[in-house]
C-alpha cells in the first residue's frame, strides 16, 4: 500500500475501513501491467472463500 500511496477502502467516511479492500488510485488503474499481479492474487484469494449462506424460502 505504501508503494502506490493507497489506503484501505471506505465506502463512506463514517464507515470503518474494509480490511480486504484497497482503494486503487486513478493513475494506477491506467497502468494495468503493474496492477495485474495484485488482481491475480486477489482473484486467487476470493476463490478460496466459502460462499455465503443464502436465505431459504424462494420467491
């Protein structure tokens, strides 16, 4: 996070920072070659998570 001057993501200033989300600076979004390894690691991590339980009952 220090290398790219990023910070933990906050959806709203009054919310606590989300530990698993990072706010990506606009200029880094344009440099996809630098961003790609982090996106690949993020996807690999997300694929290890168990799905959230769904509510029963249907429509």
